[in-house]
């Protein structure tokens, strides 16, 4: 491959060292999804200023939206930009919910330092086979791989599932042993998107299945676990969206204290996409409501970016525990 881009040329690292440190010091590394320049700027600014390692996370559809060549240049620039902020922090570029060997390979060839192969909708044997195929290629290039066992409810990047199928602890040793995967995403009651639970008035979200997490930890001690669907769907942003013309009344997420408890366990990576979307959308709606004549994108994307920086610093410090670890 003549024009392959090695991730180290972009200033990136894989997730191995990050997860070892997170496991030892009992916090989780944030994986923030992004689709555009302002989100990328906000993530590196928030993580540099809070001295947190960071995983820049990009789905297949985000990759198609951005273009992989442009993405590699933007990420290289974002890593360099950190020098002008609080200083650089360990940064990985990770493919979220890769659904084929070919997509994973093309990401590794274009500068990703980590990929997820999501075989969770396949049979156990097929999941092992495709995960192992990705791992074999990845490890030749020093790229780390996340696999998944168990299915989350909601949307997993164009794959829909009505119900949550919790991870079966009895399967994890064989899956990890046969695939040599570097981390494992599990299903313990989280789900993707902004509508994670259907609650009656006054009802609290149900607890995550920490009993399943603990059994998994005891079967594969010291192995990095990943939580998807881990936005708390921050009520202040939902309220702002509804106040300024939006309609997201029933949006609800994972309570922060449950995420804090998970971050202190073997959960080394927590995925956050929806909260970032909400922060930006709430801010943009506010600007448009208060200044209906505004049409300069910098005047609404700029404040949205500022709000996202605030949110990221808050999460790193108060939810994931990753602030101040660099
Ligand atoms: O888990 C899915 C992520 O939130 C990515 O969503 O495919 O809309 O970029 P997306
Ligand atoms: P949220 O929708 O809860 O932010 O989850 C994002 C995610 O898991 C990305 O893979
Ligand atoms: Zn996910």
C-alpha cells in the first residue's frame, strides 16, 4: 500500500497504554464522536485544557460525511493545535462500529490507531471469525481493536435492535481468548441515542446491570471494558432545546452517578455522542431564537463549540475522572 498513512505520522497513539493507565488508576478514557471541524476543535481543546487522554471517535457514516483524506489532515492539525492550548495529550483516532473487515482495513490504512469491529449482531462463531480477521491485520500494524459481545437497544450506526440483549459473561473468556481483541464493548443496559428509557412521570431510569459487569470482570480480570450508549442526555440541554423551539420532551439518559461507578471499574472507555449533539443543538437553537437575523455560521457554530468545550471539561472532571491524568 503505497499511500497508506501511519497513525504515528498524525501524532496519534493506539489505546493500549491509555487503557493500562485507566485500569490502574480507576478512571475511563472519553471517546467523543465527531462529524465536523467545530466538534473536533472542541474535543481537543476540552481534553487538552483538562489534561485528559482522548479518543477521537468517528463512525462509518461520519467518515463518509467528512471524507477520509480530509479527516486525516484535520486530525493531524487538531493534534498539533493542542500545543497552542494546554499542551498535547495522548490521542487516539478510533473507528466506531466498524461493520466489515474492509472498512476497518481502509481506516487502518488511512491513519486510524484503533478500530471497532462490531460483530455483535452476528452469531458467536461469525463474530469471533470477523473479529479475529480484523485483529490479525491490526496487530501487524500496531493498531488496537475493540470487539463487542451483546446487543444494545436502539440504533448502532445503521443497525437497529428493539431490545437489549445483555452480554453473556459465560462467553467473554472464549471470545477474548480466541480473537486476541484488545478491549470489549458489553451490553449492561445502556443504549444509543437520546431516548434510552421510556419512563412514567416521576420514574427514575433503571440501574445498569453492575452484576453482569462484575461477573465479566471476574472472568477476565484486568481486561479493558467499553461502554457504548453512555450519554447522560444532560437535562439542561434537553430543557434548552425544548425552550427554544425543539421537541425532545421524553429524552432521557444514563444517570451520571452510574457512569461514575462504571468508570471506577474495568470500564476503561466511555462513548459519548448524543450529549455533544445536544450541547451544540441547544446552543444553536438559543442563538437563532435570540437573534433571528443571524446568518454568519461562525456566530452560531462558535458559541456551540464553546458550549461543547465546557461540557467536555465537565464530563472529564466530574463523570469519567480522566481530567488531570496526563
Ligand atoms: O453509536 C453510534 C454513534 O452515535 C454514531 O452515530 O452513525 O450517526 O455517526 P452516527
Ligand atoms: P450515546 O448515543 O449514548 O452518546 O452513545 C454513543 C456511542 O455509543 C457511540 O458508539
Ligand atoms: Zn456505540
